[in-house]
C-alpha cells in the first residue's frame, strides 16, 4: 500500500468533515473513491466538487442499516471490481453530552446504530469480499481518543461507542493477521487540533424513529463555539485542523503500516500509563480532560 494510485477506496461519511478530507487526500494520490453517506444533498454536492479532482462516485448509504451497506459493497464490487481501502468513518454524537443517567435509550440506540453497528456492517459486508479477492487491503475504523484512549465523562455514550470501535478493531486486526492474507486493520483517532466538522450538528441526520422523548437543554460544550471557549478557558490550544491535511496524515499512517493512526500518541501514552496504574490498584482511572 505504498502507492495508492489506481487503488479503490470506500469512505463512509465522506460527504463532509473528516471523511471528505480523507476522500480529497485519496484523490490527490490517484486513488478511485466511492463516497458513501446518508445525507443525500451533501453527498451530491461533495461528489460534484470532488469529481474535478479525480475518479469519484457517490452511493447513498445508511451505515446503520446492514442491507444498505451490503448494497454498497455489491455496487462497489460490480462497478469498481475491488475495495483496497475501507474507511468506516461515518459517526455521530449521541445528540449532546450531559449526565449519563439523563441520556435516553434512543440516544444510545442512535449513537450505537451509526458508530458501532456502522463499523460492524462495513466489516461484515466488505471484509469477506476483500479476503476473497486475494488483493491487499486495509480497513480503517475511525474511533476517537474520547473513549478509545479515555472517556470524556460528559460524553459518556459517545465515548463508550468509540471504546467499542477501538476494542473491536484490535480484535479484527489480530484475526486478519491470523489469516495470512494481505488485508489488515487500523484504528484512526482524528486529532492534531480542533476539528471543525459537522459532528457538532450530527442531529441533522438523526432518524425521527430515534428522536429524543424528552426536551432538555443541551449540555454545555455541545456546540463548536462553546467547546472552543472551554478549551481556551482551560488554557488548551484552539487551532483548527486542516481536514485535507488530516486525510493526508491518515494515508501516511497506512503507508507506514501503523495500527494506531493518531497525533499526540506520547500524551495519550502518558494518560494510558496513569490509567493502567490506577486500574492495577483497583482505583478509578483518570478521565480525558476535554
Ligand atoms: N470532529 C471531531 O472532533 C472528531 C473527533 C474524534 C473522532 N471523530 C469521528 O470522526 C468521524 C467523522 O466525523 P466528523 O467529525 O467528520 O463529522 P461530520 O458530521 O462532519 O461527518 C460525519 C459524516 O457521517 C455521515 N453520516 C451520519 N450518519 C450516517 C449514517 N447513518 N450513514 C452514513 N453516513 C452517515 C454524515 O452525513 C457526515 O457526512 C466520526 O466517526 C466521528 O465520531 C470526530
């Protein structure tokens, strides 16, 4: 996977934000890209704009629905004939943070249906085909340092969904390694600064069937501007990340054969060591700061 020219990539949630940055970086390298996203208008706009840069096609896909992801995989193998890079990137918040006991059952259902089942569906639909093809491949699952490294306590549902993604990807990587195939898995932690993406308005894609039952004021820090203020107040940097640059970073991580693709791994390791020390003493491990 040193040369991505002509390789076939699928990016879920690629109509905007981090997924779009990955799609842009892929096109720069001459890869062919299928963007799969639930948001039809954003998908059409993204594909329209990206098509000036290379070979790209959009397939409306709801990753929470296995039939939809299976149809995506069938279409990719029928039309493009291969998938070398699968980015299971689509994700949502749980619709705002707050106290764990104030989250509703539908907050869990929606968040898990996209973040956890979405990744599961991508693996179920694509990995058997990728293995059968005998070609090299990489499955990159987008997790979050929130949950993947340590939970942000006010984002408990989201954090637990991303802990699930990280844990599952590790198991997947071990199992893929045992097949002796050239298909592997990696976990991606979007990082490197503040990410100004549509995640802050993820509710726009929330299905009515999984709407909240009770009205409640959003928890503090659940808009981009509030979050930025919180970071500034805590003396933390508020520089935003260039999303195409982040896409390039992910591709470099793939070329380098990394399992964990993330900025700031030394700080993450410090936190993980502190967590391990606490766990070894039977104590509550320290949480992520923000
Ligand atoms: N933004 C951050 O700070 C941050 C940090 C760590 C991890 N992440 C993760 O990065 C990934 C991308 O998020 P983002 O920040 O770019 O947000 P975003 O909202 O800009 O992008 C997410 C994309 O997923 C799509 N999507 C939502 N539900 C879907 C569904 N059911 N099926 C298919 N597509 C669906 C959206 O339409 C959108 O295009 C997510 O997994 C997110 O959890 C984001």
